[in-house]
C-alpha cells in the first residue's frame, strides 16, 4: 500500500513538473540583423528617449563610470546581486540582434530573445502595462541613438536553485498580473494618463510598495512605503507621514523641479528618478502623474499655506535666543538654521525646506534625515543648482544624533527616535548603490 501511494505521488510530481515545464518554456525568437530593422521616424525616436528617461532605464543599466546602457549596474537583493543587462545595440553582448517582437516580449512578459525568464529585479511586472507603441518607441531610441558597446553582462550571485531561471515563470504566474493598462471609466482622462505612467513605465510602486519574502510587491499594501537601499520610500497613501498632506499640485512641482514647497527635496534614490527621468516628460504628463498620486493620498482641497501645522512649524523655526540651551539646538543654530529659516507662508521657499513639515522629520525611521545630514544634497539632486553641504566629516555621530533628536522634539509632537546614535553609526557605515 505504501509503495503504491509513493508511486502515485511520484507520478503526480512528474506530471506537475512536466506541465510546469510546458507552461514555462519559451522558444527563442529569430535574430534580426541591423539592416533588416524598420526605419524609425524622428518623432518616434524622441518619444522613446523621453519614455526611457521616465523609466530611468539608463540609471539601472549603466554601471558606475560605465558606458550608457552597457549594463552591469549591480542590483543588490536579499537573494544576491543581479547585474543589469547590456541594452546597447551591440550584436554580441547587447540587444543588437533583437527584433521589436523580442524586445516587446522582454518588456511585457519578462522573457528575453533566447527564451530565458528574466529575474524580477527588472520590473516587467510594471512594463507589462505599457502599450506596444510605447515599448516600440523605446526600442527605436535604443537602436538609433545609443552607441553599441561590447560588454558581457556579469552572472548574478544568486545561489542554486534560485538562480534557475525557469523558476521565475512560477514566480510570475503567482505574482504578476500580465496585460496592458485598462483605463478606469470612473476617473478623468488626466487621472488615467497619470495612472498609466506611474504604474507602467515609471514603475513608482516598485520602490514605494513593500515586498514579501520572495521579492514580490504586496498587492494589499500598494504604495504603503518600503525600504530601498537603506533609505525609506514613504507611503504614497493617506498614511504618508508628512506634516502637510500632499496635493496634486505639490506632486507636480516636486516631480518637475526636484523640490516641493511643503515636502522637501528629491535626494538619494529619488534624485535620479526626477532629474534623470520624470522631468523629461511633457508637463501635461507630469501633471497627470500628480493628479493620480494626489488622488492616492487623498489630496485635500484646502490651501497648505493656511494650515495651522505650517504656522506652528514656522513659529518653531523662528530665531530663538535660547537656541544654545542644549547641544542639538546649538548645532542646529550654527549649521542649519541660516538656510532652513522661513519667516512666513508667503515667503516659503522650496529650496530651503521647512523642516517641521518635512517627511524626513516625521517618519518612524530617521534614516532619510540622517542620510541628508551626512551627505547633503548634490547639485544634480533636489532643486536645480541648490546644494546642501555634507556634514559627514564635520560632525560626529553624537552631534548628528543631537540635531536629529532636537528637530524631532521641537518640530513635531511625535515620540523620540530610539537608539539614534546606533542609527547614525549604521547609516554612516552604509555604502549605497545609488
């Protein structure tokens, strides 16, 4: 009896494995020589350039000091390091022999020209929502404007058996909702355009949605906030920790200029999203994303400038003769106050964030604030041409912790951050990939 049961189980396992193998198999697609590629009109190439920027493709497919799009940018995951592939039109190591159909399959299905399943560090679960026309435009740009570079992509460090690509078919079967974006008829045209861009090419949820133990976005916590490269991508829902609610106009300003009047600047991993990406879109598209994200956070109709929270923050930031009463106040007064002082709502400046309403001061995790104090904001981050100095070499861990503790205590009514000294030390030691 036992032997027959084991035999039946073994047969069932063979049948299931065979069925999965049939499901997972993808045949190689024919090569296409450069001479056989279709002609691409200039306007399609330009459209592809803008869309590739909005998806910050170059950011993830260009290694430090490497040639644009030549790959080998390290994507560090909980399972090992994956190296971005070569997207230049090199025939040997890039996509120079790929047809538009092969490129579409990779973008929308997560399967390359040879039939290999791609690791989900490549966000095909978002790109699947893109139209064929938009994907083809990116292909046209890569094939027409990007110089071919012969650079083989490094093998990932993911251990066996997770490195078996056929398993990615099972991951996608469980976690990916394949198919193009379907407009919501109950929403406006601008909202749907913003949703298409945010959910598709810009793949905002890839950073702002927490993931489960196997690296898939948790659908029930869409845009609930997540950790990325030792930074925190805050929630883009009503749970956003900012002192003042985001609005569609504020999202649009932030994504256009890299700085918001009421919400700080685009630093860390968010820097290239804005400056090498989203801001390349037409202003109407950026405004559409603002409309969509504003709806997600439940943007109010009220003017943020009239908020009592802002008034309290401005009052708390006014020069105080008692600033020297403790270390945090003294350091803030000498190092920070001259730039972060706003006299009133009418003179509020996006270039010098009002810290009492800034998300970094109000999060449960102080890492974003600590990162910015340590390493500042470079000229290619935040507001164009505005630089915040780095204090990594000027201030000790104790001094940075004192400033963070002072800001948390004086500008918010939230509980103190625990173990700030430890948080500063860990953040100082972290070397990010961005």
